[in-house]
C-alpha cells in the first residue's frame, strides 16, 4: 500500500473535510450543495475543487446517485488499496 503526501490549498482541505464529514454522517455521502455549505465555499468554487480532488489528486470519487439522479453525483473519499 502506498501513501502519498499532498499539500492541499485551504479550499481543497475544507472541501475534502466536508466530503469526509458528510460521508460519515447519518445522511451518508454529500452532493455538491451540501459539500459547498459544509466547506463554507460557493457552489462554483466547490465544483472546481471537487474536480481537482477527483481528477488531479485522486482523493475523492464521484458516484452516480440512482435514488436522486437530478441532484447529480455524490462524493466519497477515495479508499486506499
């Protein structure tokens, strides 16, 4: 198993923490609006940061939500393998 160290910007750290907190809450993984609120950033900035965390850093994954397809994907912390 490999562990990498990432230097996250303040927004990246806040969004990553929001994803993690929402995922471990009783309501389960969060969608973009919930993550933006929890992180204290606007929805557009949250979308940009989620893109960075998923595509560039591989720390978060986006998953289709079959129960609420109109809300878009929900986000989870990527597990290490």
